[in-house]
């Protein structure tokens, strides 16, 4: 899976899965355009990978569109920006909903639209990878908005695949299990919560960010040329049992 000379736009590139993916793809020859809210993490990403970096708060649709305009036309888009607010059904707040859905779903749709328009204008072709979650497939305590955002993005992935396929654009979702990023550590730090979840993984562990990065690279590669509209689970077998 060589991406020599290819341009990859990655949202949420400053840390977690997004950063691991940027580092992996840069090592495989890709030119990285990293979009993230934090300027500090972007600067260290630039130093590590040579990425071109863009600071933007993707919760603001206008800022997301401006960032994508600045990013320009790429060969791949990875929608990896994500957040969570741990709220249950009975204590869900408007602020929590807007935060989670604004980043996890709306920003991904805005960025995908901008990327696809640029690809079509350039003659077609390209790949969009939407990073979702097994939380869109199973009900996890205090993840009501997060689950809704990720399940919604998978539904949108199928629509994108249908509408953009005639333009030679593939769209794939990658759904990780619990991945030990800073965000996941907050949600799964309590052994009372994490241990019953852990034993449901045939592989016997949660994912590392690089595990997901490799799954994303697989979905992007030319070897997956007939894979579109699909959800690829990087879950250690969780959804299989």
C-alpha cells in the first residue's frame, strides 16, 4: 500500500487516530494536509511528517468550508475529527448534542461535500474514508449522541457511495472498537466499565490508534478498488460474537 506522491487531507490530524494515520501515510510516501483545531498539535505534526497544516474549528461549518478550500484538491479525504460528551438519554443537553453532532456528523458531511466537489471539478476520482465507531452498532451507556452521530455518518457513507460512484469516487466507513486515544481513556478508564467490554473482544484487547490507521490505509488502497459504501470494522472481532 504505497501512497507515494498522493495528497491526503485528514481532519482531526493533531492526535489520536488522525495523527497515527498521518504518520503512517507519510511514511508510505503521502503528502499530508492536516486539519485540526489545536495549533500546537499541528505544529508537532508538521515537524514529524512535513505535513501542510490548517488550524480550524470544524464545529463551525463556515470554518470547515474555508479549511477545505485552503486544503485544495486531494486524492483522499479522511474524516477523522471526532469528540464525545458522556451523557445518557435522561441527562442529554442541547450543548452536548450540538458539540457531538456538530463535529462527528455535520463537519464530516461538510468536508466530504467540499472534497467531492473539488474532485468532480478536476475530472473525478478520489476516496473518502469516514471514521465511525462500533458505538453506531451497539448501545453503550452514556453514548447516546455519539452513537447517533456515528450511525448517521455510516448512513451518509452509503448515500455518498451511490451518488459519487459515477464520478469515480469511493466512500468507505471504518468503524473501530474502543481505541486507546485520550478521548477513549476518559470514557473507559473505569475497570468496572472496561473489563466487561474487554472480554467481548476475541483478540483480547482494545485497539491501538495504529491498528485503525492500518485499516484506513487498507480501505484507501487500490487493492480495495471495488470497495465502496461498506463499513469495515476494525474491532478485534467484537461485532462478530
